């Protein structure tokens, strides 16, 4: 949600998942300990429930107590250590089941943390059922005194929008990090949260304006593309609200017809929400339901909820669209889901779900089959088109083809102004939308706020399958019907989801809502009375299967930040000699740990606790402890893990080291690296240019940037994002045959604040074989890989040059990954990459941010022909040039006046390898025995291309002469 197009993620991005370990009171037995699921942001809990659905026992065996008692006991799991100063009570609500839901706002020195909401849920007897929400780590380093006024922030928003006149809806001082709601993280900032608009244009935009620099940190639309009814006629113009045409109780008007349609369909929406859930209008408190029809205020054709009313272009008033847009209002007054990335996709999906339910119910089509008599739609307008209402199959039902598979689960099929249905909830790909979270169709369109309209297909599909039943993605879901399915979705929206909730949060929220409903009889929206069907544990299972089928329990795409490591398995030496290896599964003999003695000393530990991303086994772990205040209590320190001494064999001319790891630290300030000591000499950082895969992603902030970390300025891995990755470094320039070496993993932190920490596993020191004795490791004839050391600054007037001496000819696309931290938020801030005078890539033009803690990462795919032509067989001089608006010394975020850029290049070469096993054919042929050759000669088999000495495609007698020559060759 920044002031430029958003990051597009077409690939699956796995975020760091860390099991949260909670220290409970000694009086609570292990069996009574709750289940804690991590937040999607940071290392704290995000959802806490009991193991068996019964109330969670508090200290001393207490089964019930006030919400604050639960906070006092379990708040530490969420990161809350002083609830009296860190939380502000927002509201306490009692729902139809008698559950009490208490919501708290996170505050930092009296200032609200945007989207920082924690909720406590108690049953009708006061028992603790669950806690959930987001509580963010905010550094004491963050100042809370603004340098600009609220009026100046508003003026900047008006300037950006180029408005002659604007109305200000709000201007509040908050603390925010866009990473909290799915954009790239830049660290918490003091900012003004401003909403300004002009109804006559129309525009309604939200901004975060940095309260220190005045810069736009983020910007997004608040127009979602609503019983006391007031229906206005826009008279074909853009003025709002227009002329009042029909108020509550007024008779039918002669024209325009959309006045009467809006009036009647508003009643359908009100009746559905009131009968099903006891909700009195949009806000639950009888809010006037206002609409303007026959308007050109939204760019037509369209229909819009602007935060206070509905606005329709002529011909856009249909039952499902009215239900859709008014549900945006319900969402605004409940979870208030941010209209961006996965949160925005959930927002859109909720409107589709309830818009379609209202469409089905008002025509008696709630169950598949012939529509039945219903109290909905008994008005002059009548229901919309509801037939054919057949149970859908796997086919598409396109309006252009006459809806051959019926109209059930189509959104907007009645609106001629749109030319037919705009989305298909049953089969989202029919309209180009994803039907599961990791679909290639989940493209996160940056022009659609991260794909809010398309990505809604994922939860839409889950709801349609849950209602009617379907087999998809390995799961067979037995439909539970619209009453139960609607009850689950509504309960999650109104009680468990929070503004920044993503798919993973929705998975937990929907499951908790389903468990809450067990044993109840949700209301029938047709009558307002309890239905005849009891919600059962079997229904909960169907909810889970529907969510798993669309992969809402995974990270999916859209909105995740840059990754610290690539999770792709790297190309290794196919034939290597292991010198030393340790997977730590039987302890770690010879490894030692120590620290530099901070006020709170701690060391690396071997852990078998649930490892990130569900990995099993044992790994080393160093916590990035959230201790210290960066003042009197300065926790700056290094925590070290040291290998035993290892002897390098006399024939090991190509030594390499590899290890799997995952990092989640306070970006730019805390992080880790690998150091090496040769022959008991001094410790030196393994430089970035030694790595052939997953090189360190950034230099840690320097002393000049006010970093007190003893490792300040060193290259390392820092920040959070992504999961496990393997790093490989070529040590041949550092280690000679016969050398004795030690390795040291150092994790350094500054004086305060932290993150989850660093895990390290599967360590190996090995020698790559050179079977053809050409002085190069054989793997280097298959794969070219180079990383550069970081250079800075990057920006206008400060181009950075990297020279790769005589790179070999590429036979595959060249993958060039650039890591950078700098001034890239605006759409005109980017980096051009020039190779020997040829422009080969433009980076960060569509996905940048200003100085995030986890550095920017973007991969350019360069055709081999372009790369080879530009390189020209000589040196490859790569010049990275910031656009004219890129400030090389930006002082915001993690830059602190210094930016950097580094790159990695990888591509395939063309050795002789007919069986594609990464072993040179010549080496394999040289090692053939006569018996092996004769066996293949007599019994031809597949995969024997190395025996085909004359390369005619057959292993036969014609190969004998060449084989003999090979055998007798000196």
C-alpha cells in the first residue's frame, strides 16, 4: 500500500514460521497448556487456543476470570510485558452465543500501533476460549515526537492527489510498518494516518505520512469497487448524495427504476443480516442505509462503497452487487480488513460471499435445485436471475455462452452494465482468478492493490465448496449448506479477524469460529429462527478440508516481503569428498559456544523444539533476544558457535563449505555471518564474493549509522522473510591443501530489540573433484556462479560498477539477483543495469520501498543471447545506475544516510554431459572397466550414452574400437 504500484509475487513465498514457547505458571500442567500458533509477523504468538476446545485453565487452576487476567498470564507469548501501558481497551462485546469478546489496541508511549489489535474470547461462563491478534515489536530507538504537524501531513496528501478541495476524514498520529500488513517492511515509523477525499471526483484515499520527514510511506484507495433507507438520484452526474428520491416507507417512484431496485435490495441485505445474525444494519446499530443511483461518481460501469454510502452507475443495481458493496460496510465496522494484498483479498471475498448468499436467498435459491418460496424478494422489484440453479460441475458457465452450467456462484450475472458475471466463485479460473493460494493465477496485480479482486477467488472457492460440496486438490468436501457456512464466515469476520489478517490468520479464525459453533443451531436467514440443523464436529472437519483444499493454511502469494534466503536447492558438486560433516542429530562433539558478555548473556543452543517451516530434527539456534533499551541497558554483543579444528587433506584443492539455515532478526541492526580461522590465525569474515549460492544479503548497519552491534558494517544475513536455504562458499582462495581450519558462526545484536533468531543445520566441509585435472572443480564447468561484495551508495550521481573477468558463454537464461537497500519507494525510483553499454535490466521500478530492514531483492532474467552479445567474449562490466530521483544518502528507515547494492549472477554452461548427471563424460569413460562395457554391449539399456563412443545413438560393435583406444591411451 505505497504511493506507487505494488509488488507482484507470482511465486510462492514462504515466510519464517517459528514455534512460540511460552513459560506458563508452574501450577498449570503440560496437559492444560494451550496451543499457540505464531503470528505471521515477528516471533510472537498470533493465536492461542486450548488443546481440546475446553476453557483454558489459568494459574492456580482458575477456569474463568476477566480478560485482563488472561492478558496477565499469556500476554508474554504475544510480546506484551506491561499491559497497563501497552494496551488500551477498545470494546467489549457479547455475541448471540453469550461469548464475550474483549478487544485491546496496542499503544507505544500513548501512540496507537496501526493494526495492533489483541482480542480475548471467553465463553458464556467466563472461561477463556482463545486469544488472538497482532502485537508488534517496536524499538525504544523509535522517536515519538513528530517534526511536522498534522495539517502539514494533510497538505502533502492533498498535493499528491492534486485536489483543489478536499475533506479530511481523519489525521491521527500512529506507529506503522507496512510489513505489518503485507507490504515490504521498512521498520516501525512514526506517521500520520490520513484519510482525505472529495466526493465529487470521486476520490477517497488513505495515507501514511512520515511524521519526521513528511514523505509518503504508503497510499491506498478507500473506495471499495449500504432499516433506514435513503435512496438518492444522482441525475446522471457526479455530485453526492444527489436528490432524495425515496426514503424509508415512501412509495415506489416512476423513474429511474434503479431507485426502486436499490430500495428493495437494501431491504434484502438488511433482512439477511438481521435474520441470520441479529445485525441491525451495516454498523449493527441501525445506521442509515444510503445509496445514490444513476450516478457517474464512480468511473462507470461500477458500484462503490465510499465508507458512508453506496454509489451506483446506471444499470449497476443488482441484488448480489448491492449485497457485495454493503458488506464492505459490514467489514469496515467489524474486522476493518485493509484493502491490500491478502487482507484486501479477504475483504473482497467477504463481499462476494455475502453478496452471493443474499442473491441466492432472495430468490429461494439458497440450496441447489428448483428455487423455493421465500420471504426474500417479495417486493415489486422481485429477485434477480436465479435459474438455472443447478449443482455446478467442473465446467465454466460463461455469460457469453448463456451460462450453460447455471448461474449459481456467479457474481454480477444480472448486471448488463458489466456484460455478465465478473467472477465465478465455484470455478474461479473461468474468469482468470486463482482457485487455490499457490496457483499461478495468483499474480497479485499491482494495479489492483495486490490482487484484491482476483485473489478473492481463493476464499471464494473455499466457501462455495464448503456450502455445496466438491472434490478438489486431493480433498473431498461434503457440503454443509449455506446456513452453517455463512455462520462460520460471519463469526470469523466479526470476532476473530483483525485489520491486517492474511490467509493464514483467516484459516485459524475460521477454524476457531467453526469450533465455537459446535452444538448450536445457527439462525435460518429466511425466518430469523434457529435452524433445524445442529452444527457438529463433523461440520468442523468439512470447514478444515475446504480451507486445506485451497491452501489457506499456507503463505501463498501476495504481500510477503523479500526473503533473506532462496529456498531453491542449489547445484552441488556431483562427485565430492566430504572432509567434515555434522547434522547435529547425535549431539555436536567438538563444537563450542561463547558470548561477549552482555548484561543478559546467552549462547547458541542445540534445539529439537519445532523448527521453522515444520522441519524436524535438531539444529543450532541463537535467539535474537528482545532485551535491552539501547541506553543504560545496552545489550550489544556477539554470540558465537565454533567448530572443532578440521584438517584439509593434501589433495583438497577445491574446498567448499555448505550449511542450511534460516534467519529472522531485527533487520539491518542484528544479524549473523560465517568466519574462518586458518592455521590458528585470526578470524576473518568469509567474504560475499566467495559464495556461489545464498550469499549474505546485506552489510549490517555501520557505526556511522549509529549501530552499536560489535559486528557493525560486516557482511551478513539480516532481516526476516522466507524459510530454510542452503548457502555454499568456495574457500579455495582462503584455504590451501593441508591447512588446519575452524569455522565460527557469529550472531551479533545491537543494544535493544530483537527477532526470532538464527537456525543453522546440515554443516559440511568438502572438496569438489577435478576429474579432468584442468585445475578447476568439475562443477565449475557446469554452472557459472559469482557473487559480488556490496558497494554503496546507490543513487543519482553514484553509479556502482562490478567487473566480472571474461565470463564463459551462457547456454541458459542468466539469473541476476540484486540485493539493495535504498530510496526505491516511488514509481520513478529505480536502478538500470548496463552491461558493456547495453541496458539489460531495470530493477525496483515496480516493487521497491525505502530502506527496509530486510533488503530489497529482485531477480532479472536475461536471455543468454543478450548476455553473450553484450559481454562480447571479454570482461563483463556491469554498471548499476540509480534514476534521477534516487537519493543515495536517504536518512529514513534502515539506511541512516548510507545505501548499498550487490549482485549475484548464475547460469548454465555447456560441458560434455550426455547423461546430465553433472559428471563429465570423459571422466566417466576413463573409469569404465572392460566388464562394464561388455555388459552394456551385450545387454543394451537406457541411460548408457557414455558407452556410445561414436555418438551414433547406439551402443554396439562400432563402439569397440573407440573404447579400446580410450583404454590404451596414456
